C-alpha cells in the first residue's frame, strides 16, 4: 500500500486529469462526431474517445513520467515506478454518441497491481465520484461533497439491480439468458450504459447491485474502488461466457443472495 501522502497525490492527479478530460469530452464534442468500430460493428470508438485518452495520458506523464499506462483506446506503456494508470476516456461511448448524459471519464491509479485511487467524472450529469483506498468514497454534486455509503437493503426481492451487455451479439444473447434468471427475483432492472457509473452508483446507493460479465480492467478500476470504499461488496464470479468473469458489486445485505443466484445460473448451463 502506498503512504497516505502518495495516495493523496495520486487522487489529486486523478481528479485533475479526469476533470480536464471531462471538460474536453463535454465541450469539444463536434455535432458530426467521427466514429470507427473496434471488436464488432456495434463497438464504436469516437474521435473524442481518442482525443480524451491522449489528453489524460499526456497530463499524467507530464507529472509522473515513470508511471505505466493502460488505456481503453490503446494507450499501453510499461512504467518503472510501480504505479500504473488505468483509463477509460469515455465509458459509455454509445450513450455519448447518442447524446445521452450517462457517460464518464474513468481514471484509476494502481500501486503494485492494486487500485488505490479512482475518479469517475460524469460531466453531463454534473457529478463526480472519487475514492482512495482506506479513506472512503465521495460524490461531488452541485458544489456539495457527500460521503458515500452503499444501501442498507437486505431483501433481494426489493433490490434495484443494474447490468450491462457486451458488444458481441453472441455474448449478449448469453447475458440476456442470465438476465432472464435474475429479473423475476428483484424489484427491477436498469441498463445505464456505463459500467463505471453503475459501480459508483452501487456505492452511492442509487442502485442496490450491479453485475456484468466480460468487463475490462478500465471499465472496473475506478468505479470498483468507489463501490468498495462505500461499503459495497465487489467480487468476480465465474461466468458462462468464455473468457469473462462476472463482476458483481452489491450492497452487503444482498450480496450472498445475488451471488448464489448468479452462481446457480452458471452451474445450470
Ligand atoms: C462499455 C460500457 C457499458 C458496458 C460495456 C462496456 P465503453 O464501455 O461500460 O455499460 O455494458 O460492457 O464495454 O465501451 O462505453 O467504454
């Protein structure tokens, strides 16, 4: 674990670069956004994803040239300091493309492979989420900062559960099957479209749980720490998707029940 001073410095830098990235993506979005596709025809990357990642990387390396980088849009660089930055420049690209406000710049700092600071900057929502390992998690909104605490719910039947889907049609069909098993057992389902916000919102108590299979490190790094620091239980479960664990984040009181349901679905496939 880094010293408290280093954790503070990493969180401050994460805040600084996430804010700058958020401003760029929010204010410089052209009306005729140029797009390209990645793993499938529906897996879109925009010119703003790339421009935002470049901005994040250049700002981080200007301050900390010996750090490593893992960015969704290809920014991968080995470092020598033991610190690696895990970046999703625009998490929720499809929402961003359609002009929906649920997207975020996600910035996390790992120390020797453990996430120690994370920021989820959601400028179109006017909200920012931040956490440092061992120091708690906060939401900033309307000029106010409040400490986050996951919901105190204990009944799966009364839980609001969010989830997400992969870009591959085949994987999405499998995920839809899993959802069929969960939907009848809970209060309701949400599909927000940005994993980092799903996770931060488990921490904020806006949803009681979130699960999704096949996420990448950049989807989970910052939001997972925020959820954990808010008292949520975050774990990886085996999934029926090849090569993709289920990321599960829940309020503590429903963790066992939802984990049992998801593991039962996998066992029955
Ligand atoms: C996606 C979003 C989405 C989740 C997908 C992710 P991206 O990230 O977080 O909510 O369901 O699995 O890939 O592509 O918008 O950065």
